[in-house]
C-alpha cells in the first residue's frame, strides 16, 4: 500500500510567491483607478462606487481585497485608508509614490511577460538601448524617482550628510546624475548657505528645475545639463553626492572616480549611495528589479559591496568610510571618501 510522502519542508513560502501577483495587481489597480483618493475618511463601498461611477458589487469586493492585504481598514461596513496608504498611495499625500511604482512595474515587472524568451534566446539590447536613448524616458524616470527620495530616504541620508566633519563650512556641492534633484535639494536645505548644482541630461534637469522652484531654492541651486561620463562636471566642489547613478559607469569606473576626485577641493567629500550586492550577488532580494533589467540589456550594472569603495581608494582619496543603510527599497551602501 502506498503511503503519503514524509515531508519535512514547508511550502508556505512557495504558495505566497504564487499569490503575490494578486496583491500587486490589487494595489496597482487601486492606484490606476485612483480609488485611494476617496478613502481618506471612512466611507461605504456604495458611496465610492457612486462617486467613481463604477460597479457597486465589485467595488465592495475590491475594497475587501484591499483590506485583506492591509492597505485599507474595514469597520462596520465602512472603508478607510491605513496610514501607510494615506501617506504613499494618495495623490495629495505627503509622499505620493504612484509614479515610482508604475515606473518600476514598466521597467521590471512588465518585462516578465517574455522572461522565458529572455532566458532561452538572450537579451534584446536594441529594444533596451532604444528606451535608454529616449529623453522622454529619462524625464519620466526622473519624475518617478522623486518619490524614492521623498518617501523618507532623502531625510535619512541628509541627516548623515549634515553630520559630516566640515559640513558647516562647505560652500558648493554637486548632485551628480541627480535626476529630480530631491537629494541635492534636501542637502542644500539642511545647510545655512551652501549652494548646489544638479547635473543630469537636458530633459532631466528640466524636472529638477521644477522641484528647485517648488522648494524655493532658486537663489542657491541651479542645474547643469550634459553627460557626466563625457562632459566636464565642474570644479571646486566641497561635496559631491551621487545616488544610484554610478551603475552607468560601472565598467569604466576608474576614470569616472578620478574625474570626481579632481572636481573636489582639498578636503572635499564624495558620497556615493548605491547598491552593494552580497553573497555572490544573490542578496538583497530587492535587487530583483536589477536582475530583470540586466537580462534585458545583457550588461551587469549592479555593484558588489566594496566595489565603489575600492575604486575610491584607487582614485587617490585620502580616506574611505562605508556603511550599509536599511531603506524601504532594501539595503543600500553609503561610501564616503575624503580628498587629501
């Protein structure tokens, strides 16, 4: 007689992977419909359906689903956003992350539709490079990237930067490959008089200029357009900040690091905030988006932990200090180099 197998493993984790796309689809559909905008206060499913002119029965079922995944609370038949949802998923919240999540979905999740083809046939660099060469792509990416900094990471990193020895005496900083410039804006705002420059592609600095105006820093911040791997990045900086951008220069990192070092004043500081993968590039799992994008491009752009610090030393920086920060998007490495 055949017996049931003797199982010593638990497949809970595997089953959670299977149903994970349902959670994602519920949240992203909520963002797409902008349903969270109507849930700041307790409201009935019927009232939401009436306001949005959508199906009442499925609105109730959908809101129940959002409650199951801890985005909405349900009480006495009424629904309301939970604090994390109100903060990050409503358009009038303090740190709306909708554009960031949609951009991430487009860049990494949508690509999974042809994952089998990528594995069997290899990357399609032409399609990938077409995206990378489109200025509108980078402008949209900059808008999306603002949420990354506004969602708490900008505050976290600025607190560290503002405690650097010599920071009060800094006069000029560069946000290299700064995208929307939120990190640079936060750092300049934390200083009484330092001025800042945000360097990025022409379409991207237009986005940064919008945020400079929004945060009323026009008298202390400006932009510089160009390709930092080819063009001059300026000189006489006391601080250069680069957040998740050196990946584009990974395979030519030594000349790039020398350019950064040369642009600093003596005693100046370069701070890199980037991925630093460990365990033979299998951790953290938040780098899964990079894995998918690397499969599309055929280029390994993610840094291993210590790779940037080693390049800093080779470039001639006097000292290098590194630390790993636990952020909402996973562990990130901050490497701080000081010029002699």
